C-alpha cells in the first residue's frame, strides 16, 4: 500500500513521533474539524479516535476498519484476564459487587498502556496489559482498535505499517461499526466540512 498517513490528534507530538515510520508516505496532521473529499479518502491511512471515525461514517466515508467488538474480551480465557468479565448492557448487570466499565468511553485518569489468545482472536488490534503484582504475571486489561491507539514507545515503522493494515483488514465480526451514541455525538459536533488536503486549515503536511 502506498497511502499518505493522516494522524488525527490535538497536537503535533504524535505525528512527529510517527514521522520516522512513514517511509515514503506523506504525513498529515488533522485537528478533526475537516474530513477529506471522497475522492481523496482512499489515498489516506487514518490514525484516529473512534469519534473521528464516526464522523467519517456520518458523511459516508467508511474505511474497512478492523477492530475487536465491544463484547470480545468477555470471551477470552479467564486465566489471561485475571478476573471474570461479563459483557452486557446496564440493565443486565449482575446483582453483585463488581467494577463496571463502559466498553467505548475512556477515562482520562486511566490511560491505555501475551501470549496466544487462541483461535478466536481479532486479525489486528491493540491489547492493553497490566502487571499483576500479587501473581507476578501479565494480564490482558482491554482490547482496542489499533488505528485508535496511542503509539507510546513503539518503533515508528512497524507501528505505522500495523495501522495501515488495520485500515483495510476488516472482516466479519472484526469490522468496526460505530455505536449509536458515537454517531449521535458525531452529528452534534461542528459541521463536517469536506475539503481537499491542500486547502484544509486543519491539516499540516510534514515534508521529508
């Protein structure tokens, strides 16, 4: 694939960290106000939040985004999780002491940070893991779309390649579909303005 890497972020920090991994791709930074023209969207690899992905969906731009569904983690072997996970709606939450965590909403105070997960595993995703200090082992905390995950200290080149793959690897249950509240939130935001990359006020191109 030979597509420009479009990073949706609030600052240039993430884009600059990924610049080394873009190869011969052009690198754009967008502040999520605008979306590209339909004719240009297919030439971009998106590294974005799910909120921006929902905005693309609202205007009819739907890359084949691969992602684990919200209820997948509940089916992972408990010994890899260190806890029991029940994926359900709030009206079906068990009547016992437990921690309730929305599958789609992030908490600023708890930012994202294995061995084989078996056959029922997404073709590409980002796993957050945590160290169990009592049992001295790594445990899976949550699963997220790779194209919506921070690069942290990962090597730039394979990170960008993985995100590019995640932009087109959707298949079956591993296809990202915006949830109703995501779409509603996207529609309530400022108007989505399709513009060319050369004229977009929110795009910054990083030259070689």
